[in-house]
């Protein structure tokens, strides 16, 4: 198992910050422990939608509960394909430290 912890990064509240994993990983959920995002209710994530050629906003509510871009549907966290980044907008200033464990 490869274990890697990146240096802490300050994420200013109310501003979108481009986030990406140093090693090009993909995750089935933005709540994945390899990303280790400091998710708080109301935090927003902008993900690129290849079908509609635009960014779409997903809003974190609680574990497993995300408000989808249509602003009506609530469902599980979106996935993140390998080697893709995203924009993250925390409601308050947060610190992100990626803890990566790869087997």
C-alpha cells in the first residue's frame, strides 16, 4: 500500500478553488477518504459535464445527500473520473489535507 499525505492547503470560504489530486486518482464519491475533503453543509462543487459542455453545481448537504444541478434532486455524491479536477467552494475557510492510500 502506498500512503501519501499532502501539505495542508487553505481553501478560502466563499471562493471557488481548483482542486485536484497530485496522483491522478478517480473516486466513486467526493466523500471518498482518499480525497479527504473537509465537507460542510452548503459547500459547492463545480464539475464539468461533457454531455452539456458546461460546469454543473453540486451542493453538499450531509453524508450521502447532495443537491444536484437541477436544484430539486437530492442523491448520492457525484463521482470524479481519473485525473480530473474540480472547483470547490466552501461556505467557510477550511483546510484540506489529502490523505492518499493506494493498494
